[in-house]
């Protein structure tokens, strides 16, 4: 039943946040990072400086709001990820803060 509901949501073009992406799920940010960020910044968040900066210490360089803005709006070579929900952006930013 859950699969049918998920397919229906995807096919309808609607965006809903499921329980798998809630703030209570510590793996949410890691999963989102894997899907959206590893191609450039790597699985270990080490990046490929200077083209793709390391994100291992991004919370030392940027405030949480700046990290979220960068994810949403992009900048430089980084494309905007405006398709992500505010919850998804929060989850990625929280993951990067670790």
C-alpha cells in the first residue's frame, strides 16, 4: 500500500514529506546528501578543491542559515537545489554540521 501511495504522489507531481525525512530520522540528511551532493563533494565530503570545496568543516566557515541558503540558491559552480523542501534542506544542513 505504501508503495502505491508513493507512486501516486510521484506521478501526481505533488511534493510531500514522508516520515522517512522527518527530523527524528538521523539518517535523513545522510540519505539526501548521498542523492544530491556526493557527485561533486564526494561520499566523504572531502570535495575536489578548488573546484568542489570540502564540506567536512563547512559549519566552521558558514552559519547554519548560510549553509541552507547555499543549498537552496546555489552559487559558483553549484546549482540551486530549490526543488528540495525546507525539511530536506534542514536535514542536509544538520548532516553537514556534524
